[in-house]
């Protein structure tokens, strides 16, 4: 994990938030390459979940909802973690995760293991951030930053049903920030207090819920494999009844083997009719499906939910590689080309050669209309390749002496380091095709 954190920092993927003021716990800012990689992940998710399907619509609901939403959903009463304080070191820990927590003393042990540790009884701590709406602060202005995007979907169920004229099975997909006042955040992008969720609520006939649940577990598992995650590092894990959230009758996590061990990357839950029933009872609006023949029922809901941040961390961990090439160490991010922040680098071999620079610049101008590409003429060609390897750029086009003679360029492959020559005029199409090709990591599993 340290190597990933350091690379992200060094190359401007991720910075600790408000760093010049000492940062703020487990909140991160994304720099240029981080933004580009996140955009790619969001677009790939949206493409698979919405664009390429007939049964899906998109939504972008507000972050701050009527607080009664969170009473109905059970979050005000139940979105809690058990918390213990240590009266000696003044740190706070999740009572159910003491064996994973580090005590404040040195050498570090688990809380409670030193004789001086003085832990309080566990009490329930609500993870929702509170805020106030309007100029007056008081009970009546209390509101929450959403801890999941899902509730914005449920409260819009009727709108979508009527205006988008949908009938089950259909889904509503949404991407947006969620906020949780995690007690023990940490492990870089894995557990943050502000993160970007991608959630989809799939409304089905009650008797079909189990079948759709299995369907979505398989769909989502395959999505990661198609984007090149090593199968040896991805697994499905069914939740025990005692682990499940209050709304869930079945949950399967897709777990990735992060440096911290197997941990939840994405959760797929069968939420039954819990949410629509709760909101019907609390709001008085009937959130049910009524067919043309008069049949009426409350659909059941299957939910795949994940954050872009956890996906990015999994992709970075899976991609990170070091190898010796020509007696020098090279650090390379073997990212799927569609996830990679920059798709190609355009490099004039000799930066002082005006003809090479002209050709390279005009190729750059042409390619940037369709893809994120970079032009780089700073330093020796080997160093420029290394810089691109470190941010995971899959292809580099080099303009050299031969280009000036026959209008061809060299394309270098990040993974195999193989080089071939292409006609300059065909580079744009070649790159488009290369990005569409299936890709598998050369990293051993
Ligand atoms: N709507 C259901 C829901 O929110 P969850 O298991 O609490 O379920 C879903 O969260 C996903 O959101 C997780 O699988 C994970 O990918 C992501 N996630 C949850 N808490 C997170 C955090 N503190 N930091 C980053 N990602 C988080």
C-alpha cells in the first residue's frame, strides 16, 4: 500500500485533502491523473449499466434530502457502528474491529492489550454527518449529508415509473458523492469519509428477486474481469445472516485481495421491498407498481453498490508492477487501456529538431480531439517512456528520423515493450482500435 500511496502522490493522482493545514482525516483530493482515471471508471460503469441496456434509466438526486427520508430508511435509528473510547490514549475504536485496530502506544498493539488501556463500554455512534438548512439552527433545520445515494432513487420511484413509463424489471442508476463519519477510516482510498458511489436499484417482481440477485452478482463479477482484474484476486463472499444490513435478505460481496487482505470492493444486496414499503408508510405516497390490468404489487429491489474510490484502489493495486529492464528498474502501472488516464504519449525523439517537433505536435493536435493524450519533449527518450509507464500510458508514438523520410512512426507497447512502425496517417484509427481490443494483464496471478 505504501508504494501505491507514494506513486499516487508523486505523480499527482491523489493528494491528502487540505494538506497545507495538516489535512483532515481520510479525505483526499484527486489530481489530474486521478480525475482522468475516475472519469474512465465512471464512464465504463455507466456504459455497461445504462447506455448498453434497455431496462435502465439514470438519476442524479440531491445530496441533502428531507431528513424524514433518513428516518424512514432506518439510517437515523440504525446507521451506527459500536464505538469505544480509550480514556488513557484518547483514541476511538470500532468495538467490533478491535482486533484490526492499532492502539496509540508504542510498540503498537490492539486496544485493550496494554494493562494501561482503559476502554469505555461500547455505545452506538451514528455515521451520518449532520448539517443545518437555512439561516436558523435548531431541531427543525437539522439535515444530513447522504450516507448512500440509494435513498434518492427510492424516493423518486414514482416519478420514474410515471414519467419514464417503466415497468419491472427495470433499474435506476446513479453516481454521486456519499458521506460517512467513519470511526476508523484509513487504508488510503479504501475507507474515506467522503467518497463517490455508483449504485443501481433494480426493481423486480417479488417472485423473481432471487434469480435477479444471482444475475447481478455474476454481471458485476464479470465486469471486473473484463477490465482486466486478476481472477485470483477477486472472489464472491456471501454474508452470514448476522452481518447483513437491516434492509437486506441476502448480500454477496465482491472482494478484492487488497494489501490489507480480502476486503469488500462491491456489495450486491437483495433489499426486498424494505425501502419502498418504508417510504410508503412514512410519506403516504404509494410506491407500488400498478399494471394496465389492475395488478398491483411492491417491487423487490436488487442493488449493486460500489465506490469509484475502492475500484480505483483495486485497479491501482492490481496494476502496480516493478521490473528490471536494461539493468534499470522500471515502475509500471499495467492498467487496462480503457482505465488508464492517458491513452498515448506523443514523443519527438529529438526535442531540438524542429521538423520532428512539428510532426509530433500536429499528431498530438489530431489525437487529442478523440482521446486524452500527452505530448512530451522533456529529457531523454528513456526517461520520457518511464514517466509514461508510471502513470500507465499504454502506447507511445515516437517521431524520429525515419518519420521525416517515410511518414511512419514507432508505437511502443507499455506491457511487452514491443515496437512496430505505423503510417502516420493511420495512427488515429490504430489507437481507436487498440483501445477497443480485449486486454489481459501480463502480471502473474
Ligand atoms: N446502498 C448500499 C450501501 O451503501 P455499503 O456496503 O455500505 O452499501 C456500498 O456501501 C459500497 O460503497 C461499498 O461496497 C464500497 O465500495 C463503497 N463504500 C462504502 N463505504 C465507503 C467508504 N467509507 N469509503 C470508500 N468507499 C466506501
